[in-house]
C-alpha cells in the first residue's frame, strides 16, 4: 500500500463522500457544492462511505448518485469507490499499525465503560477510554472478539495543530480530549476514522471540504495519516445547517430529501446553498437553469466568503 508522502501536488483532488443511509438533503448539498467548487479544475471524486454495513440502506447509493447527476455534478471518470469493497485495504493498514505498536486489541464493552467511574466525556461527547487494555504489545496473544484501538500518546504530548481554511487555527490534545479510539470494531467492521484516512491517502485526496460537525474528528485523522506516513490534506469545514429545532440537519433528524423533479426546484436548492455558503448569487439566477447557475458559481466561488462559524442556522424553505 503506497501513500503520497512527499510527491509534489500538481492537480488538486477533492471528494464528496456520502453515507447511503438515507436520501441526500440540504446539508448534503452544502458539502457537495463547497467541495465541488473548491477543487475547481482539479479532480472531484465521489466515494460511497458504506463501511458501516448495518446502517446501509439497499439501493440508496444509486439514488444518491442519481440526485447528484440531476443537480449537474460531474465527478471523476475513474469511477465511484465503495468502502464496502475495500476491507482488504483497511486490513493492510491495520496490520501495519499493529506491527509498529500503534494499536492494541480491546475487549472492553460499552456497558463496562458506561459503568466505569474513571471515564470522562471527551470533546465529541463520547467517553474517553481509560486504558484498561493498553498494556498489550505486538507479539502478545490477541483476544477473541476484540476491537482495535489507536494509541494517541500521553497527556503531556503536544497537541495536534492544524489550520482550517474556514474555521481558522485548531489544536486538540488527543489523550486529554479524545483518548485511544477504535479503528476496528469487535464485530469486524472498520470505523469511519480509519476508512476515511486510508481512502483519502489511496485516492490522493489533497483537500477535504466537509461539514463542521466533523471538525473534532480531524486531529484523529491527522494522527492516523502521520502514523501511515502519508501526506496530510488541507481541511475546510463549512457551517452545518440546522432544522427549526436547532438540531443538525441529518437523516436522524428526518431531513427532507432534496427535490429532484423540476429544474426550478433544483435551481432554488442550489441558489440557497450558495447563499448559505456566503457567495451571494444574484436573484436573477433563480429564474435561470442549473447550468447557468453553475457557470456563475465557478467564476465567483471564494472559500474566504464562507461564514467562519460552526453552525450557519436553519435551512431555508426550498420550493418543491
């Protein structure tokens, strides 16, 4: 498995990676639009993040791709990568981390940790692992039905720092704020944190543009990139959109599917997405076509105009 570590970047590579757990919604459109326009004349990839197979809805990835096509997105002719078909690649990365002692098997269950008085809550609301299984070293027996955790270092290690192109300078001390995190579950499923890093490295992704709800995951992913001797991409996290109750717009909060029938409905959704991202498209473009709106956006896009905040507020009412 070869990752880009020192080769010069000649063409920017971005990606949009939806999970096929429900239809694309307005929040999905924001991430797709921002990543698509930011890569410009470079390569834009679409990746199906179906690594969590129990949550995958049959036929949903095809529906999502049809929605993207209906909105005028054009992705790399190299094809769509599906995480469910890449377990061997993730296993190779895991074995590499095992050989260097950067991961260890863990038999602790969620219920055990929930009842552990020593556990504290981390930056993302999850419990910080107290290290019960951390004594394991390469060569020791591997327990059955064990998860694999990534060692994040000690509480006195310096924080991971990076510059987010929208949210500004960021720093996170993984041991104090996150703890050793799971990269392969006990049921055999690889986690998002490992899969997304391995895929970004394997596909040569140079820039990651996504929602600010994933900002707290970035330090973990940088740690994994460095552990695999890869090149760290640039990051830009757009504000998330919320529903009227103030909840993040998502499948879990029953976000409405993007309208796909009727060009004016699609134009309206794209126009509102550009407005939410601070681009101020002229009102006259609401009366044009999808292609006309994309042409304007390609010329006028500026990531510097995206609001520098984690939440951008409630989503607009889009005509169906």
